C-alpha cells in the first residue's frame, strides 16, 4: 500500500529485488518461524502437528550487540556548554538512551533502523523507526539521501497510514506529511500541529540511518543493511533442532513402571466401561493387559538420557552462531561458569573487540548527524565538534587504558591534550583548553621591577 501511494505521488521506491527478507528475520527475532518450528510427524497412524521448542538465540544476539554498542554509559558531548544544555534536554525528553538501545537491537535484528527528527511546539520530537517502515527514495554509494517513513495510527477508531517524506529540492531538504485512511484509501486531515509541507532551507538531513557495519551479501546494490544473523539462519535452525530434541529427551525418557492390569485397582463406571485407576499425577505407572500376574513382576523402565551428547551439540552450534554474528567463538559458554576480566576479554575475544569498533563507526556517524539535526531545529550552532564516548568498559580496562596513555605521554608519543582525551574522554578542543589552563596555573608570576 505504501509503495502504491509513493508511486502515485511521483516517487520511485526501491524495486522488489533490492528489498530485504525482513519478515524472515523478524520471525527468527521473535523466536518462532512457522516454516520451521511448525511441522508434522507421522506416528504410524496419522500425521500429528508438532511445535519445536526455541532457544530464541537470535533475540539474545541482538540484545547483546545493543548492550555493547549503546548502553546507559554512552556520553554525547558538544564543544558548546549552551548547546550541550539544549541537547541534553531534548535527549531526556525523548528517552533517548532507552529508545536508542532498543533501536540498535532492532537494527541488528532487521538490518536497518532510523532516527527521524521533527520540530514541534514543545521542542524536538525524535521518532525511532524500524526496517519495515523505511522506504529509500534516493541513494548513492550505499548512503540514503532521500527517504520516506511510514507508520500506522488509530484515529477516531479507524486505522490510518502516516507518511513522512524527506526529499531534496535545489539541494535543500523538504519534508512532506500526509495521512491516508486505510479503509477509504483517501487522504485524511493531518493531526493538529503537523504541517503538510516543511521547507528546512538547509542541507541538514532530519533522519539518520543505522545498520550493522557488515556487507550486504544478499543484495550488494541495496542501501539497506542486513541482519547480524542473516548468514546464520542454518545455525539457528540447528540450535533449535538440538534444543527441541534435548527437551524431548527428558519428556520421552521419564521413568515408567509396568503393572499387570489384573493387579491394578479397577472400578465399574455407570456406562459399564472398566478402566484402571491410578492417580492422574502418577504418570510413571502404565497398566499392561494380557500378562499372567503369577509369572509377572512389576517392572521399572528407566530410559538412559543422552544429556551429554545434546549439550555438546548445543554448545557447538552456539559457538558457531557466536562466531558468525561477530562475537568470536567463545561469547556464550554455559559450561565454564567463569567470569573473565576485561583484559582477558580483549586478548581472548579480539574478534569481538574488532567488530565492536567497526560497528561503532556507523553508530557514531548516525549519532553525530542526529545531534546536528537537533541543534539545527533548536536554532543552535550545529557546526561544532561533537564527541561520542562509547562504553568500552565491558571489553576494555579503564586502568589499562590510562596506564598505556600515561606511558605514551611520558615517551612523547602523544601530547597532554591527547592524554586527557583518551583517559577523561574529553573532546579535543576542550582537552587543549584544559592544557592551556593547567600551563597558566603552573607558570610563575611575572616579576615587577
């Protein structure tokens, strides 16, 4: 429906060949894929419908990447104190740290997500948009320059599709808004406070695309990203296949006690049907008919559980998933139960460290452009230095970083400003000003004749 609307307005959305299998990735993210988790099993008489158990590892992978990349310790610093105050208020009003963490998780699950900024009477509103609501209209070198964003609204008891379209005219962004009633397929009046057309008179984009920093091998020409587990679907199937078998092992391997039917207590029901009577909770008893009670003893059937084999297979598949999703092969180890120090993680999980740094490149770019858009809409100077300090304490040791920076400073490999930037996470400009102030304080007062 959205594509038809865009085409009717003269826009050209992505061809079907460039769209990503978002629904498949979404199903794995939810933990249930109908084509895999729902199946039929023949028991010799008829095909019974079965549902496989799911370990929901796709969800876990995306959660962990979001927590590593954008958690509550991330700092966004501008070089202007006044701009910093304005920015902090906008981010708090929009629950940015909470919502951005969720958006990163969705980006890694579905391949793409976006921040979209709007000017309102109360300031700036930030929308957090997932992949199936993003419609690129123009792109070059993988960078989306024009885009439409769709969402659904319930207005007066009827569902509406809201379209927010960002295009360029003479190099300046123009934002168009329209509302379509899904029942009538006709335009509806926009909510109060939303203009039909907004001329920004600026080349600053009011949206930022966020994706995992991995190559789209499904369609290299598409500007959309791919899920972090897009190339691990077979392994996800293997994990749930083993996990489901593991669960069945305990269900089918319950102890059974075989009792001759004549030894079981029976009673006559009104219909004349004779049934063995056991407590419904005593599922380990099974009455066997046709046995001679004089030559038959109560037998215990205790199936041997193949727990070790299942755990080995499950761990092997989880190690493969961890490696394919960029964590290295030892991210999820449920056997050791050890807590590793940050220094150990840096040395032992270099794949994780390297891939995190790679993902931070795109995340930092998106956040800096978001700050630029917010400051522009709030009338602040948006052409200023912005520093994004990611939380590396999970994979890096702050004490080790400080010690290394101090040694490099003492060896004149880095200057004092670089030392402050690394250790205290100060923007370069602020670090240089701090060094100047420290040098002035150390300077001796001038001698007056």
